[in-house]
């Protein structure tokens, strides 16, 4: 069972980040699936909303140098949790992560956690977490050094650097 969950999740993310194919991404999901990017509450519920989200706000708004570096994966009976480092250069507007923020051309590395629930052999939901303050610091929107906010250092620490 755990091998099937990993395989389906990897197929789903390959369609998001490699083939960049909205319909193939949606084919890995149940009809009433939902996605919630917790820090900014972007995503959608149901395939119609997710189709709009993936085709307008997510897939075409992924910087070309985006990389996902796996850190850890935990698999349960119907759920998978992936910890990774999400890296990109902010070369285009990213409504799913930085809504309303114009490109800054700054490099970003942030720890990201995806909690993925499965039902009937498909993805039922994705809860995606990351440290938005770290992202904002790395693109230059948080500049006050008195604040307890770290930038790339926190992602690199997750990698043991």
C-alpha cells in the first residue's frame, strides 16, 4: 500500500512540475479533492476549482528553475507526509505562494511540508505548509533584522548544512 501512495504522489507532482499538465494532475485526484496552501490559503475544492487553480495560478506560475529536494517521507495507511526544500528564483508572479507580489528576481530556498490524504486510490487532499516569513525575508519584503525571522538559513539547516 505505501509503495502505491508514493508512486501516485510522485506521478501527481511530476504532472505539476515536469510535464506541467493540468488534466493529468487532476486525473490523480478524487472528484471532491482539495488543495490548501496553508500560509496564504490558496488552492481550491473540487475538480472545477482545482482546474482553474492549476491552469492559471499554479502550473504557469512556477519559475523555470524550480527544484524540490526531498528531505523525508513518512507514509501511513491512507496518508503521506513529505518534507522537502522548495527552491526557485522569483522571476514571475506566483499567485499561489506570493499573491500580488511582483517578481523580485531573488533566489528562495524554503522548507516545505506536504500532507497528502488518499481515498479510493487517488489524492483526496493536500495540506501544504511553509514558513512564509522566511520567503518574504528572502525576497526582501521583511528587512527588519530585529524580527525573529530567518531566511535561507532555516532551509539549509533542514538539510544539515
